[in-house]
C-alpha cells in the first residue's frame, strides 16, 4: 500500500456527502489503518456577505462558514464528540480529529483561533487558502475568475502571499492544494513560477510538508494539486509530501493515489512523509 492513512476528508455535518461513520467504513474497506476527518474551519466576519454563502445555504452546507469563532466552536464541539464515540466503536482503525483551516493573516484572527484551538485540541491542522481578502471582503477562486485581468492578477499575487504567510505562521502540519486557483484555470502561466518558488522556499524554511491533493484529477482533469511544475520544485527542495484524497464522498476515499504517487516519483519526489512525522510537527505557539 502506498500510504496507509488518509487525513484530508470531509463529512456531511459540513460540506461532505457522507456521515463520519460511513467515511470510516470506506477507509477501512480501502485498507487504511488511520483516517483523519478534516472539516472546514472558516471564520471571517464578512464571509456570509459573499454570494458563495447563499449558494452554500441552498446546497445544504452553509454550516461550513462561520462569521465568528464561537459559531465555529459550536459546530466542532459536537462533531469531535461524535468522532470520539466512533473511535470507541471502531477500535481497529485509528480516527483522528483534524481541521482544514482557512488562515487569515491578522492578529484578531490568530487570537480567536488560538482560543478555539485550546478548547478543541485537534490532532492536526491543514493550512489552506480558499480566499483572498480585499477591502474587508473575501473572494474565492470563482470570484477571481470573474474579475478583470488586473484585479485577478492582484488577487493571485495575494493568494501566493497568503500561502507564504500560512507557512510562516507555524500553525499547520501541512499545506493543502497549493495551486488551487488552477481549479478555474488561473495562475498557470510561466510568469507565476517565481512566486511559486518563493512559496516553496517559505515552506522549506518553516519545515512544513505539503500534500498532493488528488481531487485535482476530478476537477482539473490531468493533474492533482499541485501539478508537475510545482512538484518538480518540491522535489528539488526536498519538501516532505503526503497524499490526500480530499474526499467529500465515500467513493473518493483513496482516489487516484497510485496515479499521483507515480506522477510524483516521475518528477523526482523521494521524500514521502509518514503519519508519525506529520503528527509530530510542532506548533510553535499553540
Ligand atoms: Zn480545500
Ligand atoms: Zn478539503
């Protein structure tokens, strides 16, 4: 087996399709010894003013967005209690409590996050940037795709600056789907190679790992997040790598792991990390 754990998964209390119990059963059936559930932790005061929130409410997953930390806490407390009950019922598979965190680089966010972290004590944190913030409002990759070319480039600059800040924060066990704007075909021109390399250097300096997120094969077509351009840099800098399926449905558990592993090997990746190393990543200030 290429990797006997899967740590980036979502359940139906947030924007996944299946219950945690169903995801655990599917992970066991795929041969995993460990599954981590990593639902979205997204807290921003204006998040519910973005049209994406309305769409999420219509789609039945509005609960993944919180406008303050107590709202997020009220969702994660019962969710983690449920995972603890499921661990008692399923002693043959290790169940970890993770979070995929949207990092907003302000002191206010950090204070709020540290408070909630110390209550919830998650087993690990995935750092992600689904949004950029401009003038107090947040924009996702779909908003970027609709923006004028100038504004779009500003947002992409900011996206990569956020990735650098994510690494520098020292909060995260690894960073998610580095080239996410690719979901809408953005940031793929060669002019972005320099800033991508800067981000990899920041990740190296922070001793962070990155994931190869196989949901890209479904969303983009021929490549995971990140694609071969970044994977080659990751290999040169020997950044530790793990495979993530980012499963939102039982059918996505372990999806394309072999394809992604082969692609990584072909592009020079040797430093596949293991579960213990990933969990041991010490959080500097939490
Ligand atoms: Zn994500
Ligand atoms: Zn995810």
